[in-house]
């Protein structure tokens, strides 16, 4: 009968066995398309997704045979709750096909985009991809016009081509969410955090970090005005978005040579890697060794054979944006990325390996629990390890610090902190605003003809950046960022950037570190590794405060550890910008830097 827990558990076993067949097939078809974008592979992907959605629907219907909401066994009840939460699979077949098609269209446009008519090119029909060319131009060029060409061209070739598909996607995703009992798709996405007033909590964390961001922003603006003297910066105080070393101004690490407090003491890890003939595989071996030295799991043998770690050179179209893949059969785990030999890519490699480590740690959980404690946890694992790898102390250990440099040199340490701030503090408003925009779109507060205006309201207000060229409502700049056409939520990265410092603080204590937090390297501490492993093994079987408590002893997210980490730099910045006006107007000035 409906309350027979023994029979229910037998059904859960059968569900898992079936799921460990259906999901690998869907993942394999998705992998094939991601690593070779063709119409044929797209059809196979759609077929496999249809099959998986039918399995999800069938399973949902079978959960109705049990009065699982009243089960006393928490674990079984939680499994039923997750099995019943089938997302877009709830849609009738024709609408499911439509939403999958809209998503495939946008992903294909984004991954195939190329930008032509480069200033100074003899052949204007020569076209360039984001990875590696446009990314490298945004990172290295100091030519205002070249930066503006890449910035505007990328948006013309991606976002501009998506509004219709995006509107279709929003409509159907909201319909699915409604059928699953949520007010809209944003409500569904936020439900994964199982947290009351989640939006309010995120706003409070963001407010707690604003002052730190304003200091860094004022300093960067001051130095960029010197570099681009004669070019128009809006009186409203924003920084033109194409000057920050990154296509979305989300990470300012490429401005290190301009912004380092002590330029004479560079942290030029990329150059050191190139001088030592680093290969992609060496970068992965280095990362894997950090994990195994903590007592965590090595990569399975198949991992290196089956992964795609470099951009293919045979001209085929692939989704270059990095991702880690769990095939839900406890055997197949892969990474797909178009690796370049740079420090940024060494960090990204750790980020992706963090995802795979989580897969390995929770692989014996029921399939529906093979997720992060919340999505932010999954994004934080690799970054926590990278906080140790990036320290001058650790770089010295792995011979990526110049031999004549002393890792304990206080000026080098301040340069290191600036380098970290240009990635971690600069990111905060960006990590926050993408889903602020999307949640409003899903709520219906932002209509299609307001998509771009609302996007720039948020970019101008929260991030303090302005468009270098005039924007129109026929543009769709949100669509120029991978996660929007790919329908990947983004608040998870904001959460990760906060909690990774809480994890770092706790693991450093476990590793017996004394002294400033930013100098801590947990390398080889199996005590720290064991704590991390114990948390990862939980998967999503427990609510995230339990997982947080397993590492930090606390049950809440807070920004105090992040602020403690950057304290020495905050003092330096305050002195550096004492004659500057901190912050900017909510609205961007109406000038467009066409100069
Ligand atoms: O997008 C990424 C890294 C890709 C990923 O590892 O987060 C990837 C994104 C993705 C790709 C395809 C489908 C879905 C999500 N996420 C994963 O591969 C993943 C995440 C959770 C579980 C399993 C795999 N980072 C963000 C933010 C970031 C994070 C850390 C450093 C720099 C920047 C960005 O680049 O804007
Ligand atoms: Zn990630």
C-alpha cells in the first residue's frame, strides 16, 4: 500500500538501476554534440533527451503510488522529493521538443560565433573565435578601437541573434515550473538552495562586499584613465566595460601589470609555464597531484583518454566553454575544455577537477543525490584548492616563482593579494547581477523589449561599468555570456566566491596554519583533505547547512572570511584612492565612448 516503506525502498533501487542506464546514454549523446556540433549529432542529442524525459515522466507518475510526503524515513522521503522534481521533462512532448530546440539554437549560435573585419586586417573576411583569439585580445590589447571591435563584434555575433529563442525558452521554462508547482523558473532555480528568503540573503551578502568592490573599482578607474588618457570615461563614474581585460569585465586579472602595487615584483606564472614548456597534460597532472596529496581520489584511468582537454585542430565546431561531466554510471567522468597554457587556465583546470572530485566522492550515493549540497558548493571545491596553489609559497614549491623571488617578501605578498582581488573581488557584482536580471525576466518584470535596457541598468548600477559603444534594444548583451544561452544558473558562482573563503579558513585551521589567511597553503594536509572528502561524500543527501557545518562548524554563509583574507590590501587601497570619488551613479552617463 501507499505507506509500505519496504516496497518503496525496493522501487527506489529499481529507479536507480534504470537511471544508471538512461542517464549515461543521454550524457553520451550530449557529449558527442558538445565535442562535434553537427545537425546529425543534434538530432541524436534531441532523441536521447526525449528518451530521458519520458523516463523522468514515467518515474514521476510512479512516485504518486506512494504517500512519500508523509514518510518518516528522511533519506527515502528526500529521494522521492528529488525524483518527483522533473523540471522541463514535465512538459508535453511537443513543448519539450520546442524548448530543447530553442536551447540548442542558442548554444549553437554562441559556440560557432566568429568576429570579422578586425581593424588593420588586410583581409576583412578573416574571422576570429572567442577562444583563443578574442579572449587574448581582451586580455592583452591596450588599443581602445581594437578592444571596442572585439567587444561589440562578439555581442553582434552572439546575443543579437538570440532574443526570439530566448523569449520562447523563458515562456516554456516558466510553463514547466508552473506545472511543477513553482511561481516561475527563477523560483524553481532558487528552490535548489532550500533557503528561506534566498534573494534577501544574497542581497545582504552583496551589500556586505560593496565597499571592498568600490575601493578596487576606484583604483582601477584611476589607473585606466591614465592608460587611456584622451578617451571618454562617463561623468557618471562607470568604467567602459571593454578596458578590464575580460570580455565581460568579470575578472580583471589581466590588468595586473597596470595595477600591481609593486610592478618590479611581478607574478608572471604564465611566462614561467611557457619557459618550462608546460603542456595541457602537465597542467592536469599538477592539479591531480594537489588533490591526491590531500588524500583525495586520483582520476580514473579512462579520464584522460575520454576527455577533450584541447581545442580540436580539425576545424570541427565544439563547445569550448569548460565543463565537467558525470555519466552517472560510477565509471565515466570527463572534462571538456579548450585549454591554453596560462595561469588563468591552470586555475580553470583546478576548478573543473574540483567538479570531478565531487563526482568521485559521491558516486555511491543514489543517483538523485549525486549533486552538490547546493550548486555553489560544486563551484567552490576546485577554487578552494586553487587558493592554496596560487600562493607565492606554493608557486615556489612547484617552481613557478622566479628563482630570485622570495615568497615571504611583503611587497610580493601585496602583489599576490592584488592579483587575487582582481579575480575574486572584481567578480562579485557580476556573479550577483546575472541572475538578478534573469529572475526578473522569469517573473515577467522584464519584457523582451526591455531585456537590454534592464541588463545595462544592472551593469551600470551594480558593476559600475558602461558600454563603450551605443546599445539598443535590438541588442541582447546578456546573450553574449555563455550561461544565458546555455541556460546555466549563475548565482552559484556568487555563492561559491563567498563560501570558498569560509572553507579555506576552516581547512587552513585544520591544516594547522598560523598567520594571515592569504598566506595559507593546505597542500599535503590529509586532515584538511579528509574534511573536504567527508562533506563531498554527502552529495545532496543532506541540506546544505549540514554540509557547511561538516567543514566550517557554521550553518550560514557570511563574507567575514573573504574580508579578512583581503584586509591587508583593503588598507593599501584606502590610502591609494583617498583623493578619488568612490562609486558611481546608478545610471550610466549617456555618452558612448566611440572615440
Ligand atoms: O563557467 C565557469 C566554468 C564552467 C563550469 O565548470 O562552471 C561548468 C559550467 C557549465 C557548462 C555546461 C553545462 C552546465 C554548466 N559547470 C560544470 O561543468 C558543472 C557544474 C556543476 C556540476 C557538474 C558540472 N565559470 C564561470 C565563473 C568563474 C568561476 C571560477 C573562475 C572564473 C570564473 C565563468 O566562466 O563565468
Ligand atoms: Zn564550475
